[in-house]
């Protein structure tokens, strides 16, 4: 599984995504858009060394999506929407690249158009989670 963290504003969220990625054996983490990269003390504070355990690379979102798709990954966005499929229904036998979006706005329209589909975490009254929490739930469900 590959994670693409796109336009994540909070360095603490970036650190938590690294930690989740290390915990669930993510193959690679791409940091795109405005997402900060190590070394940063704020990332390290939350990642607790995971930033040194996970293979990561900074890139441009459309190029990263094109690169993973050429390697037979299905590219999903973690997002809510009428056409979203429940994360529990994703075929985990296939190689998956999962795009995480901005804490406030989610995945931007231009990026959504590049994806093969969107998956969502079924929820109750509140229809959103912090991106780092959502990433952990998604990584668990997909691995």
C-alpha cells in the first residue's frame, strides 16, 4: 500500500501519518502539495522515529499518481461523497494507493479528477475525522 499525503497543513498530522504508516507496513509515503517533509521537530515529536522507518519522497501530485498507476496501483481518495464506496468493500487483493487530503477542504477538485475512485469510512453523526485519525483507520482497514 502507498499513501499520498496531499496538502496536509499540520506538521503534527504529518508526524502521525508517518507513525500510522510505520505501524501498518505502508510501502511508501509520498508528501505532495504543501505537505511538509522531515526533518522538522514538529513531525519528529509525533512520529517518534517513524519518519526514519518509512520510505518517503516528496513529489508533485499528478506525477505521483501517474507513476503509481503505471505500476498497477488503483488510486483511491479518502473522501466522503455520493459516489464513495465503503472502505470495508475495497478489494484489498489489489495494490492500492490512497490519497489523503487537506484537513479543512479534503481532496481538491483537480486531484479528485485524477483518481480511480473515492472510499469513505462509514460514520455516525459527525461526518469527518482528523486526517491523521482517518489515515490510521484507513490503513488498518486496507491492510
